[in-house]
């Protein structure tokens, strides 16, 4: 039987660089001819793709740790799909793979760019979230960048998102004496304390972060896992105990600032309190991946960790999903379902 292979596929391109917040005009959805699959390559039908905050940085034309997206070209990012054609002995048609060519229906890539994942071990979305890059960032950030110790009082911002929801749970499982989280709605705060086991949580929109954090952790904090930057970072500096350790994972409150990010106002606190401010990228801790997968995989299997996904259907809705994620429409990992 000859399999009818697709000749074309839809992809999402960067139509224009955003100034401030991205809008629908930032993107274009275009149907394009698929390249031939050459020896050593595979053709993958994408099932799910990830929208991540770091992608906003790649829309700016600045040098960074990853090259900027090119105007007029397809975006890329984490995706899980099914191999439909393989011209490599490393992968076979039917394999489920994790790779970096999201934002399109079909992707052609060298087999080395795709990692086989086990659909029996976890649902496909987990490989983009709890068992993927965000989970890895939570694990490495907390245990290595912040050097979490038993008895620590831990504050996590962006705590209902993909990274934050896991960071808080790992802190609890690794012996934190108290875990405090912040998020952008009452429902999210209730999710943190009700379902994820945080000891306290607040909605940062309810009042100054500084006051709400001081009320939630009057004894002070030893570890801050920062996903947000801005006023959250200042509040954490003010509430820090001596020798507190901060893992600077992200600064999502700043990514759409048109005229440059606002720096922390309370940095002098770090001097008097001997605070360690440790920025990190998950790529720095590649060597920790097996340990992360083993431990978090076990906690998941034992039901000691839970996670949520917010799934938007249709590649054409990926731009909206991305913008909505930056606005906080997601609880847990924001994903786009491209195909069943
Ligand atoms: P996420 O938390 O699932 O989604 C982004 C969240 O940011 C939204 O749900 C929203 O939740 C929150 N947010 C948006 N604007 C905000 C503001 N002004 N103040 C406070 N919160 C705001 O995304 P994620 O993938 O888990 O990433 C979280 C952070 O980790 C990001 O800063 C990201 O860049 C960073 N990150 C870093 C690494 C690394 O290697 N260092 C790896 C992965 C991710 P609310 O409803 O709570 O506002």
C-alpha cells in the first residue's frame, strides 16, 4: 500500500517584530510546500506544541543565548509528533518524538534532532511540561541554582504556571518547611494551596506584593524561585533572611516592556543580607536531566506530584495561545493541539 504523503503543511511565521505586547498581526499562518525527506531525515506530523515565555525574547532583534526569530520565517520551539516517514535507521514510522520544530503541522528534520519518547510512560503533553524543559528548569533551579536545603522557607512566583507549579511541589517534597506561592488570580491561588500543597498563596493583583509576601511569610524567606522579576523580586529582596538564595529563572513581568525592563529597586538588600542571586538557563544543567526524569517521574507515578495543562486547539490558534499565556490565561503548561 502506498501511503499518501502530504505535499504541503501550514506553519506560523513571524510577520513583524512586536513593539511591546505581541498582537495577531505579529504572526501569519501560511501553507507551504514541504521539503523532500533526504537520507538521514524524518518527516514528523506534529500533535502538540509548546508556547513558552522565552519565545517573546526571540521576537526581538537582539543577540541572546538563542538567535532571534527571522521576520517572514516560521517560528520554532518544542513539539511532540509522530514520525510518518523515516529515512534514518534511528527512527521508524509510528515513533513518537520530541523535537524543536513546533509552530507547523509537519516538520522535516535530521533524525538526530528528534528524541523518541514513550507514550506508555506519560501522555505526550507531559514531555513538553512536567517531564520536559519547564520541569527540568524547576528541578535544576531549585536544587542547583538555589541550593535548596531542608527547613528552608521558599517563595515561588508565577507559581501556577508550568515551571512554578513544579518548583513549589519539588520544594515541598525536598523538605522545605514552608512553601509560599503567588499567581494572578484567586482561583490560581486556591489551586496552589488546595491541589499543589503550597502552605500559603496570594493573588498578586490583590495588593502590593511586598505586603502580601510579608503577611504570608512573616518569618522571612530563605529561597526565592523567581519567574516574574519586577516588584516580585523587590518584595523577595525585602523579605529575605540572611544568606538567602535566589534562583533567577525568568522575569515574565518584563518581557513586553516596550522601553526596557525596570531594574530591581531593592538590590542593596543583597549586600547587607549576603543574598546569592543566581541566574540560570536550563541548558546549563543538561547533565542533571536523567536525575530529574528519574525523580520527578517517580513522584508522578506515586501521585506525589500533580500537574495541569491548558490546551488550545488548532495551529491557527497558536498565536492567540501564545499571547494568552503571557497574559496568564493558562494554569499549568500552555499547549496547542495541532493534530490528534
Ligand atoms: P508559565 O508560568 O506557564 O506562563 C507564564 C505565566 O506568567 C502566566 O501564566 C502568568 O500567570 C504569568 N505572568 C504574566 N505576566 C505576569 C506579571 N506581570 N506578573 C506576574 N506574573 C505574570 O510559563 P513557564 O514556561 O512556566 O515560565 C515561567 C518563567 O520561567 C518565565 O519567566 C520563563 O521565561 C522562565 N523559564 C526560564 C527557563 C530557564 O532556563 N531559565 C526555562 C523555562 C522557563 P499569572 O496568571 O500568575 O499572572
